C-alpha cells in the first residue's frame, strides 16, 4: 500500500523538487518583482490549455494500433472504467516529464530569459498541482466550497453522461473557447460514492 501511494505521487515529488530549484535559482538571480506575476499567470493558463488539449485530443483519441490502445488505456481509459480508483488519478512521470522538458526550453526561447521561463514553468507546475488536487477532490471528496462542488459536478457529468464534452477539469474555460462546454444544469442520474 505504501509503495502504491509513493508511486502515485512520484510526479508530484519530482515537479515539486524542480519548482523549488527553479524558484530558488530565479530568486537568487534577484529577479523577483511584480513582473513575475504575469509570467506565473501565463504558465497557469498554459497548463489549463495543455490539460484541455491532452484530455480532448489525446486521451479520448480512438487509437487503431494495439500499442496506441494500450497506452491510452493506461493513461486514461482505465480511469473512465474505474473513476473512483485512486491509482488512475495521477499522471505518471513518463507522461509528465516530456511536458516540462519541452515547455521550459520553449518558454526560454520565447522570452529570451531563463528566469522568465522558470517563472512560467512554476506557473505551469502550479496548474499541474491544482489539476491533481481538484481531480482528486472530484472523485473522492464532497467539498463545502461552491466552486469545487461545481467543478466536481461538471467533471462527473463528463464521466457519466457526456464523455464527448467537458474536458476541462480545473476550469471550463477552454471548453467554452472550443465549443465543448456543456452547462452542468442537468442532474446526473448516477451514484458516485465519495471516499472520505
């Protein structure tokens, strides 16, 4: 059980370490100011867009090859088959590592500054951690916060009613932008047990 829990959070530990190193290096360079806030926000929005694109176009892709189907099963289909399972909630390091390995150098090229790229990456990582937390809350908790109740309802409708809609987990923003928003006004006719 302890090994399984450690494996579930390997990506979080890895990115937490990377974020701490980048934050320390950027702060050491003396480049923390109000101008870092927009960079953090850009990183956060980058995650939201990435979350939407991955969920809609990759995780719900109808793969034809055996290898592709196996990858998608491990990455996402198994989660749809068992939404309450805790092992499927965490993106693996294999999926998470390429995100950071590509994002940070691209942000450096785009901004011309490794420090700006670092703050953007920290925003991206904050989005990633928010996703992991919100997704866990959606499947295993019943929050008193209205926003979390809304996101839970919105996400569970994706699972149980409309898998072709509502791909955003932390926000419906890009569902609105790309026309996959479904107003969560309908009451779901499923029973979702919450593990307290």
